[in-house]
């Protein structure tokens, strides 16, 4: 069920100290929602709280922050209890905390893979486990899960990231079926490259990245999707990603071949030979 009106709604956002979650928090507060921000970066949270309030200076709605490690189930439970104690209900949970790391699978350690899954996927799972009881009691509620275009594609050097984002895709699809008819719904977001620090990390130069999305644009699209009750929000304004998504939908083997060929060509361009 769509969340039509954000005025007075209570929204909990993880990864709230930066990026898409912060932009979404600002957009929500501008629409007179109560905002509860969580992030492992406590100093960053304190700094952005004022930024969120500046989105709607005349608002008397709550802006609450809490240091939270989304890989820790107890901390996420405490976060949801804080939202309930402060605002009385939970209408929207935006699970945006995540990391993106790349590199050849030969050098991508088991610890790095586990960390990726713990933050990107298990963090989303913990949010659902913690917020769902209240939503069931209310017979209403909405989740937004941040996956990625990588959650629909096969991107060389991003094997761990793809795995974690495909996991969110599968989880959200099954969970929507499980929650059918309860008044609780989910939008899963699949953006292509967004202007964030991830795209500037070492090794990403091999992917020929074309960035056309900002966090602010993604945030506005998210809120519109929630109001419309859209289950799939895929944002791929760059022609390359849009084409690969279309091919992947119709012919996954061909998509893998195309991405592999492009990757090998990029390696030759960088290293020669």
C-alpha cells in the first residue's frame, strides 16, 4: 500500500550521514515528516541533523539521530525503539546503509565479502526484523531497500557488491509476496552510478563509469515511487546501463558476454596489448 502523505509520517533512515539517505531525509523533512537518522558515523550524524532541519526551517517535526551499526541486530532494535518512543509509530524505513568495494575476485578476501554482505544485505534484514512488529500492529508501513543496477547486472570487479545487491533484490521480492494484503509494502531501488565516493575508489577506472545521477535526484524519485506504491524503481539514465539492463532481461548469457568483452577491452586500453 502506497504512503500517500508524508506530513506527520515517521521515517527511519540508515546510512543517514551522507549520500542517498541524507538527501532522502532532507526531502522528507521538507514535506513535514519526522526523521530518525542512523549511521555508524556519529560525528557525521550530528553535523547533518542541522542540514535536515534547514530543509524546512518552520517545521516543528522531530529530527532524531542515533549511532547505529546495522550489522548489529540489537542496535537496530534500539533504533526502532527510539523511533517509537520519540514519535509513536514507524511509517517508513529506508534501508540505505551500504558500502561498495571492488577488485579482482582473486584478491577479494573472504573477510571483505563477509563485511559486504553483513552491511549491505544483513543490515536490510535487521531493519525489517526490528520494524515489522510495529508495522503489523499498525496494519501499515513501508520499506525502501537500496539495491543497485548491479543487483540486476553482472559487473566485473564488483562480484561482492553484485552479490549483496542481488540478495536485496531476491529478499524484497519474496518479502513482498509474504506481506501481501497486510498493508505493508516495499520499493526496491536500482540506481546506476550515483555521484558518491564509491565511484572514485581504486580499481573503478576499469569500468568506464558514466555518472548521470545525483543523490538528490534519486531521493526525489524514491519519494515519488513510495507515494505511487511502485515496487521497482530502476534509474539508469546512462545509455550503456540502460542497454545492458534490457539485454539482461531478455538474454542473460548475451549480457554476460557483452560485459565481459567490454571489460577485457578496457583492460587492453589501460594496460596495452
